[in-house]
C-alpha cells in the first residue's frame, strides 16, 4: 500500500504547498521565537513534525528539540544537519524521554478516535506542558478522520490531569490552538479561573457589540439620500452593499 502522506499529499493538502520556502520557514521561525520567549523550554518534542521546520528553528536558536512523524517521506525532507533529531514513528508509542514541552499541531485529526485518545495519553505521559492544535471544522481533507470541536480535546486532556492555560495566547499558532498544563489544583480553583475568563470575554463581547451598533446608528443618521437621487442609482448602491453586482 502506498504511503498516504507522500509528496502529493504535502503538495496539495496543507492549504498551500508544504515545502521549504520563505513563508513556511518564517511561520515556524515566529513560532519558535514565541515558544522561547514565553515558555523558555530546554527540551521540546514536535509530535507530528512533518519536514522538521519547527525542530530546525528551535535548534537554530539553541533549544534541544526533537521530532517524530509517521511519514517516511516527510522525515526524508528534514534539513540534513537536523535529520538525526527527527525520526519516523508513532504518537502512540513511548518517546525516548520526557520533555519540558511537547508541540502537537494539526495531527490528531488524522487518527481514528481511539488512537487519538491514546495519543493524547501518550503526550501527557511525556511532558507537563503541551501546545496543541487540531482543526475543529475542516471536513474536506480525506485524511481528517476525527475532526472534533475544541471542547472534545479539552475533555480528554482533563481526563489525563491537564487543563487549559486560559491566560496563554496561542493565536500565533492557530485560532483553535490551546496550551494544556498538568495541574493538581482543586476543582473550585479551576472553576474560578474559568469563570474569571468567561466573565472577561463576555464583557468584552458585549462592549464590542455596543460599539458596532453605535457606529451603525451614526452611519445611518449621517446618510441622507438626495430627493432627486435617481431610483436606479439607489438600487445599485443597495445591491453593491449587499455583495451583489450591478
């Protein structure tokens, strides 16, 4: 059976061709910078490292980084001087050591449900700090066997004693990315943290909604069509405003 994650997959199934170019290297370079700046790990495992771009970016910055990926093709594309640190392997099996940080970005949706849950358990056994991302809505890619909403993964991390760091901004990775950390905090403290974040975001959303309504009302009050404005012109304006064509 031919390998699923081959050259064709990486050329056509990652949003844009996944290859060594300035855009991908810059993305992983920024990710490495933020990881070092905000988390300062000594050792990192990139679980599902593909071509090893994050591993090389971290090692170029002095971090002891490693990678593992199931694709022999992908591991074959790793930069030669970094290739000894990236291996063909599974997220289900034990890793050689524990790490200060594990990164797992857009990987587990490629696994069947039971395998994905086992993979999360394996990640949690090898680090106390995990950066995690899995698409919640991309059903078009045939290899996405297990697309789930973010709360699904949060629940499974919680079953392993890991809870989301609500104060850590993961937008530099993806909108759905999360940081999970091992925690032994009592339930009442975690509930307080979640309520604190929920209250802040609820108030922010309400304030933004009021601002948008106010701006709309101001625009509406300032818009006074002339009495002699041709009816056809007004129709064209409304059509364009609604996204139509003339």
